């Protein structure tokens, strides 16, 4: 009996890669890290109302990402207090480093790209919510890229962010279409 193993090789699958608050560093503005948010629920970064705050991390473009596929970023957050009215705005601020340029150095201030989620209504209470939509880095921009310097931002200084409460950011989950078989480029 002959078995066809090619049927299962390289089948596309949705994959998720969480980036937890503990894996992020202070970026723009003055976000505050807490190892025990709300009596020990989970580590988080608190983004204060009234300005633009951001937290940073570096990520490697997953080697099993299918060429041309986007990286989607989902935000897991909660208001720091009950109440509030209006919308909250989240986004990404990033720099792409091609494989052949990262090691030779592009400097620390190359051109950056900012992409924002559509404004959404935050929960009334202090409860964790996943963003209604994701914000993406287009796949066509990622081919040949090895490293991404990220900043997850709350641009509360923009008119679209009208909630007025401080917000906790617990994690950001990166979602992408990948293969069962890793690539070794």
C-alpha cells in the first residue's frame, strides 16, 4: 500500500504568537509597567489618558509565514476604571529590517510606518477585551524582511480617541498564515 505524504506537507494553518506585557519595554510617552495589575490578574502596561504612549519590542518575522501573507496584530486591553464614554484607539508603529540590512545596520531612526485600528468602544467595566479588528503589516512588505522593531501605541492625542480613561495593555497577539513545514531560507 502506497501512502501519499505530500497531501499533508505544507498545509496552511493560522498561527498565533503572543507578545506579553513582560516582553515589552517602555517606549514613547510614559507608560507604566505593573507586574500585578488589578490585584494580580496579569502583568500590563498602563497607558495614561491625555497623550501618546507606546511600548516596544523586536520581533523576528516567522520563518514559517507563507510568502505574501500579512501579520495581524490583536490588542488585549482593559480600561483602568469603570465608566467612560467614547472610543479608544490602538495602533502599531514599526520599522522593517530586510535580512541583508539588519546585520550591517540601518541605524536606530529609519523611516517608520504607523497603522491604526478603527476606533472602538472600550468596555464599561474593568474587563479584558480583545480588539474588534486587527491592524496588519501587509505581506507584500514583509517578503525578504527578517526583523521588525515594533511599538504598540495608544495615540490618545488624536481626536478619534475620546474615551478619556487610562487603559491597560496586557498583550498583543500576532496572527499569520503559516506552513506546517518550516522554511530554512
